């Protein structure tokens, strides 16, 4: 269905929720994940390079690949000449079928198709500065099986369905496991600013910032692992 900025989103009958904000799917994703997440982390890591610390790659983990919109916007924002490359791990237990994602009106159909058609469980270089690794598992399974081989994470896009639909994903236990995988100074951004989420993030060790939200939402959260 079209949202207020004319970009489309999907509706999950299973969870009775839309994948993105009906106030603007692309607007929300850009604001929450790109502007409040990727841009913030990129600047921090670039500042580290000025101090002599060599960091060539942003390790990003997305919880809830869904339509692929966040990955697409990250890749388009990254471009092919950025100094820092991105290794993008995307977790999605229920991939969207091709017949469905082909109906979405997101920019750059060629790159969008490559995101969805890339094989699961393999690292694929979509652009010279963007590598995608898709995991078809629930988050708890990923944390149990693959976390030991995961490089320190600089950025987490936490874009799962809401705590009402999937309370087990928004728990202190899950956030604590994610915290342990993150590099010092790493951040987690999410559209959800509910009190139970803030409490769980703080209990897991994060420093939590409540920021103004995108259209239709009063607030969003950015959680930081102390340096």
C-alpha cells in the first residue's frame, strides 16, 4: 500500500502490523536508520581515522530485513566512492517473496533486485563498498550459532515488528547479547521508544538517547555502547 510520501509498504496479517510507517515508509527509514544511525557512525569512525586509528569498514547488523528498504537506502547513501565500506548482515526469518517485493516502488530497481536475489548465507559484494550477508533465521538462533564468528558491530538497525507483536525480541536478554557483539562506541537505532524498550536497553548496558521521531512518531531511540 502507498504511504504518505508515496513509497509503498507491506502489511503482515500474521502480526497485524505494517512493515513501515504509513506516514512515509521511505521518510521513516531515512530518518531513523540512515540519518540518525549510519551518518552518525560514519562520522565517528572517520574521526577515529584522523586520530590514527585505521578503520576501513562499518559492520552493520539489521534485525528485520523485511522489504530490504533499509539495506537499499544504506547502499545508495554509501555510493561507490565512500572511504569506509559497509559489511551489512541482515536477519530475516520470513523472506518476502519475489512476487511481492517486485511491487514495491523503491528507487534503483537493479540494485534492489540484487539485494533480494542474493543467496542466503553467503557474503555477496553488491557494490565495491557494500557487501551483503543475509541470514534466514530468527535472531536468537543467529546469536546462538553465528555470534562467535561475527566481527565487532558498529551499527545495529533494530527494525523488528513491535514489542506487542514480538516481545521476546525486545528483551533485556536479547539486547545484552547484542551489546556484547558491539564495538566500543557502537550504536543501536530503532523506531520504537516505548518505556519497556528503554528500560531493557539500559539494563543491558546501553546509554539510551530519546530523539525526536520521524513524521507520525513523537520519538525514536539511539542506544550507545560506552567507549
